[in-house]
């Protein structure tokens, strides 16, 4: 694992601080998994953590933005969001089937009591973080 230069906008910390106490560890888990996965990809040296659409978002060169969030109107779930016009979620459905719950072509959704399938989710994160280098490969290389 290499050093990853993470630039974090202070608004992200404020957003995490305002999540309900039972949600914070779940979103922190997703955040840490994104950072860990990015640090394991040799081509990624910088990652930007910011808010997009009010959601914690993770951006890298040659990657597709990943967002995570919990919403009060759907308080029994939280999600990892991907660009809906990409092939990402369509590929996840094809490769992983019912390992995950999906929201159309935009998200992987977790119920509050779900056990996160870490190995498979890391692979999804890796595909997103390297999307622009693999988007022309069938099934994004999986």
C-alpha cells in the first residue's frame, strides 16, 4: 500500500458530524473502504474528498465520482452512488447479481442491518476509480 494524497474539503467533516450516531460508522466504513481501495491502485496518487449534491464525494483522475450518503426520507438505508450514465451499476448487476441491492443504474443500497460484502464492494470501487481506463473493456474487465 502506497501513500495516497487525500485533499479533503472541511464541509465533508461537517456533513459526517451531522449524520445520526447509528449512521456515522456505516458511512465511515464506506469512506475508509474507498480510501483503502484507492491507496492500493498504483495509478492513483491523489484523491479529492468533497461534497457534490450535498453528499460526500470521492474523485480521482481517470475515475468516475463515487458518492455516499444516508437520507432521512429513506432512513432505513444508506447508499454508494455512481454516475448513472456510466456502465458501472449495469456491470455490477451482471457480475455480482443479487450480492447487492441496486437503485436503477445509480447506486448500491444497503439496509442498516446488512453485512457489507467487502470483497465485492472493493472491486466495484476499483472499477469506479479506474473507470475511464477500463470503460471500453467488456464487463469493465471483470
